[in-house]
C-alpha cells in the first residue's frame, strides 16, 4: 500500500492560511472568534494566521460588532485592493477582457468583436494581448499587482505537456492549439503572473456557483447558450476537473438521427438545432429575413422582434414564432437528458443568446424539459436564468487565478512551478457556496 505523503510545517501553514482566506471571502466579514468554528482551527492558529495575512496586506478591518458583555469584536475581510485579476472570455462573437479587484468589482474592460475570420488563433492572441494592455492602462494598475489572467475558451483543454494548456476546439477549427504557449510568448506579464485557461462553459458555471444563481446548491447544471451550446455539471458541490478540461460537450449529444449537419461535422447534434448560429440558419431556411450583413447578436434581436413585436405594433411573424418554439423544444429535450442523467436541483441558462431569449422561451423550455424527463428527477429541479448577465464567463475566468492564489495560501505560484499547475489539479474542489460578488 502506498504511503501517504508527510505534511510539512510549510504545508500546514499554507493550509491554515487557505482556510482563513476562503472562509473570509465566502462568509466575511467575520471576527477572529467566529473564524475559529468556521475554519476548525484553534484560536491560537487563527490569531497567528490573521496576523500573517494582515502583515501581507491581504486582510483589513471591516468594522466592529458588539458582543454580549464583552469587548467589541473587530470584523475582518479580504482586502479588495490587495491584488487584481484579469478575466478573458474568448467567445464566438467577441473577446471580452475585464480587470477586477479581489472583491470582483470591475475596474476596466476592453471588448474586441470577432468577424468571420475571428477564430484565427493569432488574431485571438492579439485581441487578448491588446485587451490586457488596455485594461491595465485604463485603470492605471501596476502589472505587478496582478495575480493572474484567467481565460475561458470553447472546446476541450488538455494539460500537462511542455507547451502548457492545449485547446481542441473542433467547432471553431482548432486542433491541438498550444494557446497557453502562444499567449506566454505574446503577452508581457511580470514574473510569477501566469495564464489560467479553462473551458468557457465551466467558467460560466463556476461564476454562477460562486456568485450567482447556483449559490447554496450542491447539484446543478449551468447551460451556456451562445453561438453553440454547452453545459457545466456540478455534483455534490464539485465542478469536474482533471487533465482534460471540458464541459462534457453536451451540445454534441445526438437529438435527431441523420438530422441536420452540425458544425462539428456530425449529424443531429443538439447544437445543430439549439445554438444561435443554427437557430438563425433555420429561420432563414423557413423564409425569415435577418438584416443584411448583421452579426449574430443583431440578427437574433431581429428574430425576437419579429416573433414578439411590441404591443400595438405589427402582427407577430408566425414563422419566427414557430422557429423559436421548435428551439425551446429542442433545448428542453436536451435539458431533460441532463435531468435524467444527473438529477440536479437547479438548472440555470446563461450565455448571451440564452439571456436574450430566456424571457420568451423559458416557460416553454420548462414545459418541454418536464415532459421529456422522468417524473421523479423532474419533480425536484427548478429551471431558471443565470443571474450574472453576459459577463459571467469573464467573471468565472477571473476566479481561476483567484482559486489558485487562495489554494497557495495567499501567495503566487512557487518558483519552479508553472502558474496554473495547482489550479489544474484542484479544478474539482468543492465550490464555495457563500461567496458574494462585490459591485
């Protein structure tokens, strides 16, 4: 039987620092006395750790509270200004880059729309490079204050090789793209500040679980509905991790044998019916007329306006209505597969297209999901919209370096270890349930 590795004093100190930081970030502000039962540490250990973290500038006082018959207790919190994070959403319509403090308050942003040539990897790298430079310049932030740059991308990530994270994005034409290496070569970052790559749907899911509609839930599914569709699966509070980082590729489950050709090359995938790109194609095939040369977001807005015109305006277009109802049925059927397989308590629909369509499709999606599901798991699930808006992937991407920073006891990656190495190993950790995003 293999021996368990011995924990050193340094390991224990780091674990204690991690426990205090995560608990304060999750449930703070808290007093030293409240941190004792919250962390399971002794009062002496809490005092020592708090003193260390305060000396490092990571904690600050956040007021006092009266205690029963004793001295007032000082409340502590993680200092928002003690570091900065960058989150990047490499979406299918734009690259969005945002700078946050540790309370996840946005300090600056930069957006770069993508054209039909947008998924040229070198173009993406240039957008990230320019976006990182822009948010640092706009906010006046010293790059040395950065804890890392988190990036959400479409497709499957493979880690562990000498070139860092490699992306397999079949729907966007990426085959083993060494994106982390390309970014390291193109983007000037201070020593010890690295890139943390993750699947975009999982970044969305992590954001909703930490700060949004998934808080307090142990079993959840967060759906990303954009140009395509994906899903983040959370079981017992854990987002699946490992060397290969994907969101299960739910969008490529077969929903119609010998059906429509999907952009992945197969036939009958859910994404060939429920993604925004396919939805707009079906509208045109049925006789719809999106604005000439419009991007996907503009065309989808036109489709919604045709199907649901303002009160007192023109009559609803029956073709547009029929296409949206068919989309709701396919989406509901796809969600029913997730309900039957994983039995979640909550399903949240996010992504730019999901949030845009949600107010019109959600009642029908709920009806179809229930109709296609087994009665018992369907009876315990609620289906709603994500609460973080279109920036959720950017926020989730920024949590990747934040999780690494906390796991390392409030320190950057140790010398000799590539940034993100621990994050890849710890991607399956239980998501904090009480973390509240600053604003």
